[in-house]
């Protein structure tokens, strides 16, 4: 019997050492991507304009790296906060830790090289080698045309410098180890011709991260059909918001929407007569930053629509909102 316990003890020790070794490797040796490229961006007015368009209305860099007013529908940006960072995404929102969006104004990035910013955006690895949690969809941005990423960098270099020191993000176990395995080398793809509406629409949809938010996930892994909705967003007031089915299913998706209707849904929020209504705690709101996406070119919105029509239609009726009291009753 003693011999059996001894053998089991040895096996247990080997397992513990193996696990410790694996965790040490993941924590110390990863992430592993190429060094930041040597890059000096020629910030022409045209490039800055393109970057402003992408950062404000497609990739929505300003959405996460500014403050949003959650007392209003679709949480519009708080004036004067663009790029200052500080938005917190923590366990109240369903995240595995406490994440704080970085200050991307020159106050924080003045000493970063263009190449260091480029690597962070496209691989998720910072200048000091730390892995970012993919709240910023760097795996998507790594597929973008290099010139578009450079345009975004050129634009954020022009933002007013805002003094705002943001706390370091922290992740819960085991995500604090897993996060190091997520970054990957960038695989930039040239932007398709706009005449190829499907390919170009797919490119813009990737840059806008449509699939990420409109596909049901569990612990960071897709468990639903692409674009069929159902991604759950936990809100601090205790309610749950779920993303819409944007496949072409006629009953539960956007199959009955014409191209014009699809575009009009976005452009409604760009109307000067529209003002985001006040939303009280416990009332339905949306994560979707409609007012930012409303500034997207009509042609780009139309291309996304054309691309979505090629996605396999999925019948999936989404319950878009569960109020706090219903969530409490379910516990």
C-alpha cells in the first residue's frame, strides 16, 4: 500500500511540475510575434482624413478609447473625451477581469514609434511585449490593408493631447495566462476594389467587427452560427442585452430589409434632428454605437449589406433584452 501511495505521489509531483512548467512557458515565453517594424508614416492630409473616417465610423477606435454616456440610448461619446481612454470593462459587463481602455492621445503615445503602434493594433502585443485581451479586435485589424492601419495611426497622432493616466488592466485566472496565447502575426490583405461589392463588403465588415458582436459566444469561443446574433452583453444595472441576427433569414434576421432600408437604419442616427433619448437604469439600451456607425459612407454600408446577403441565413429568434428583475428571478 505504501508503495502505491509513493507511486501516486511521484505521479502527482510530475503532473504539478509539468503544469507549473507549462504556465511558466505561457507567461514568460509568450506572446511571440515579430518585433515592431521600422516604420515612419508620411501623414498626408489624405491619409489623416482616411484614418479619421476609419477610427470614428468603421473600426471605432474612438468608441472604446473615449468616454460614453450610458444614460443615453446607444451611449454616445462624451464631448471632449475623444481618445483619452479610461472606459472600464469589468466583471459587471461579463469580462474576465478589469479592463481599462488606453489613452491613445499624444499624451500617452508620444514616445511610441509608428511601428510599435502598428504592431499593437495588428497583433495585440504592446511595445513592452504584453498581450492585450482581444476586447480590441486586433485579430481583425491584422487582416486589414496596411495603408488603412497606417491611416489610423496618422489620425490618432493628430488628436489633442489629453492628460489622463489610466489604470493597468488586470485579468482573472486562468485568462491572465490564456491571453498570452491569443496574439498572432498580422496577415494584411489588400483592400478589394469597391466594385467587388461582396469582397469589399466583407473587408469593411471585418474592419467594423460585425461578426464578433453578432455571433453567440461562450467564454470567448463562438458557439452560435456566424452573424446569427445572441451575443450577450451584461450591463452594470443587472440587465442583459443580446445582439441581433443579421443573417438574411426573413423571419428572424434582416431578410426582409432592402438595401435602402438597411442603410436608412444607420443614417437615421446621423439626422441632425435625432437626439439619443435618456435611458434610465433597468430600461433597454444597446451596446451598438449607432451614432458612430451612422457616419459610415452609404456605399460602405451598402457593401456590408451585399456581403451579409451571401452569409448563410440562420433561423434564430433572439430575445434582445432581459431586464434586471428577470435575471434576478432566474438565479
